[in-house]
C-alpha cells in the first residue's frame, strides 16, 4: 500500500467493510493478521514506545518476566525456567552495536503486537457500536510469532539491515 500504511490497519478496514456489508445476516470472518511475522513492520511512533526496553538483555529480562509470572500466580514453579538455547549468545557477550540492533528488532516485534492489539480493539469497538459484540463468537489463535527463517540471525548475528531501518517499509 501507500507509504506509511500498514497491513494490519488495512486488514481491519477490510474486516469492518465486510461486516458492514453483511451485518443484516450471520457472517463468518477469518481475519489473519500477518503481524508479527517477517518482515516486521510497524509505525515508527509505536516502535519508539518500546525502544530501549530490551537493552537490559534477554538473559535478565526472561528471568524477571518468569519471576513476575510466578508472583502473579500465572506460572507453576515445578518445571522451572527452561534452559537457554545452547547456540544463542549471552547478552553480556554482545558488543553495544549488536545489543542496539537486537533492542530495535525486539522493539519492532513488540510494536507489531501493539498495533495488532489496537486493531482488534477497533474491530471489537465496531461490533459493539453495531450491537453485535454480544452476538459474536471471537476466537483468537496465534502461533509463536516471528519465524525462524534466517538461522544466521541467531548463530551469526546477521545485521545486514541497519538497526535504524528495522520495521520501516521497504
């Protein structure tokens, strides 16, 4: 689409138009957002909300999140924290440029989820305004997100895309 537009927004526009067209009858809508799969794209303002969030590193961040889930009663401690993938680098072994690259990548991933959440909210608000929210079954299914297309990203830190370009439209 035109520069500055994002697929997540356009898919929601199409979903709303579809419901509008069929609102006098039962409908089935399959809305398959591409986010958060490669390539990661999100509005710059949304990416900026998350920049710097991940600079503490994935090692300490995963421990902090794990402890937070336990504190909230969301996680059973019997299994413990999973082992770290053996080929993955420890955060403190990376140079600053690689840490900034990964912070930008993870911030962009978070931004894609944020944008998807906003658009699901917009669709639900539309259904509510039409008096159809309580008459609609909504199932949300997702896989684990960003795909494992490029093994060099994990093993060799492929930084061919400059950190400042991650998430921007090509």
